[in-house]
């Protein structure tokens, strides 16, 4: 499946899960191609974010900060403490 880039963001190739064509209101201006380059193990399983220099990963009760190579830099296992 290709993702098409529109002025307001990315959308899929206008097909549903069964491959049927969906109605479109816009013409695509291009698409992005993604390639998996690296995988590394993280401690949390809830979400991931980046600021461009670090990855911040969360678990249900913890936050973890990694460098861009996957080295764990910090962890906070009690982020909700007052």
C-alpha cells in the first residue's frame, strides 16, 4: 500500500481493506516510501516519540529515554510520584 501526500497530510491509496476503491476529494501530489533500517529492543510497550535527538518510550508506569542508536540513557519508573 502506498501513502499519498496531500496538502493536509498523508492518506492511503484510497482502497479499503478489501481492495475496493474509495471516493477521493483530492489529487495526490506525491507519496512517501518507508524502509525499515534498524530495530532495537526497548523496555516500554505503550508508545514512542522523538525530538530528533532522542527516543522517549513509555510503559504503563514508566518512561525511558534512548539515544538514536538505542542506548538507554534514563529511566523514570515512578513518573506519577508527587
